[in-house]
């Protein structure tokens, strides 16, 4: 049984999530101790339990310690099997983080998985649904087909959103994930969204216009669509990404919040994307940490804009469970299979 220290690095939920996915992929039993020791409320929260449930469902796993507030979990996976699955995270727990948890084993196995996930789609401390769809899944497309649709937005604090995902694996990991040169950016795309009650105040348009104003300095086409929809409570957000011919997209996002002007939300996302572009990175800092499990299997090397605590934590887990050896040289992350 492989022991994982949940207090490593920033001591958050990312260690548990990635450990579950890697364990299911490798068919290895793990024990995670000191879960979320770095948080003000340590132990398993509702969204982490749904991650355990999700990976357990696709792999027929046995889990001990899967209770709210538990700081230790033993996870013993079985064979990963395709099927249709539904998980309700509850309130505004992140649906994208739950989906992230199962991506590695599902993309590896030949077969088709369908997921319905209910909860938060655009909430703090997690990738927005549009980022996951337009950046993460686009980059992982060579390993299989992963499609994602936002059927209903879910914002903090009530959530109630709905993601529909289809993952068809089986392409295998026959080539490395290597991105060392920034792609040639042809355009900037984006989605600015808000609840229908905010339409009269033109919140989505103001987010998009503010982002567009800053991005025009690039001299590239900028196209940001505007979307209003029903949701359980007021909310808004914007996700931006690059469109490149020869490299993965770079992405950035921002969420609306009480007391923050819509224009500032748009500027925040645009500034974040401009920072990624100015860095000369081939993959943005958030994509880099998400790619670690796949690099551990496929090999490869990526140049990113920053080495985050999440990246270091994911490397720690990948080395423990998958036996990969990573090297960080400046802003370049390399793994040898």
C-alpha cells in the first residue's frame, strides 16, 4: 500500500484528487493521511467525498474513511469500467474538480463514459467549466475524446449547476506531452456569462468589453461571446483563451463577486491572459499542474509561466504512485517515464 502525505506542500484537496485518479489508473491501493491539513477546516469536505465516490464508481473501489471531516482515507481500486454516472456534489462544490479526478483512468481505458455532475460550475478555487472545456480538454484531445457541455450554470453559494461530459478513451499514451515553444496565436476567444437577473445592468457585456479593450493591444482578432441564463443565485464570470495553430491554448478567467464591478472582472481576466502571453510560456500555470498526471504516464516536457504549489504537490503524488521522475529547471518541467 502506497502512503501519501496529504499535508505535503499547500496541503489542500488537490493531493487527494490526483492521488485517487492515479491510483485508479495504476490499480494501486493507497492510504492518504493528514487530508487537507493545510486548510482551516481539515479533512474531507462534500466535494472531496464526491471525488472519492466518482473514482470509486468507475473503478469498483473499496474506500475506508470516506466520511465528512475524515483526515485519513484508504482507497483500493478495482478494474476501471465504462458506463453512465451521475454525481450531485451538493451546493456549490466544484463539478470540474470532480471531473478532473476521473479523467486519467477514463482516458486510458478503451470505452465510453458519460457523466452528469450537479453543483458549482463557476466557483472560486477551481477551474471554470469553460476553461476545462476550451483549454484542458483541448490539450488532452490526442489521448481520447472528452466533451463537456454546461447545461446549467452553478455559482457560489447555492450551486445547482449541471455539467454533462462524455469521455471516450483508448487512444493510449504513445507519445509524450511536449510543449516547449509558445504557439503562434491567431485569435483570442472568450465567454462572458451572468445570471438573467443581471442582464438589465449589462454585466456580461461590461465584462466582455473591459477585457476586449485591454486585449486589443495584441493586434489580434478578439471574439468574446455573451451569455445569460437562469441559475440558483446571482453570479457572473468570464473565461478567455488563445486560439493557436501549433500549440495548446493559454487560458485565464475571473469570477464576479459582490462589491466588484463587472468592468474590473473583465480586466482581471484580460490581465491574467496578457501575463501568460508576455511570459513566453507554452502552457499556462494552471494547465501545467493539470497535465502532471498525464505527463507521468506519457512522458514529456513543458515550459510554463510559473511553478505553483499545486504543480509541486501533483508531482509529489505522481512520483509516489506512478514512479515517475520529474525535474524542474527554471520554468521547464520534464519527466522521464
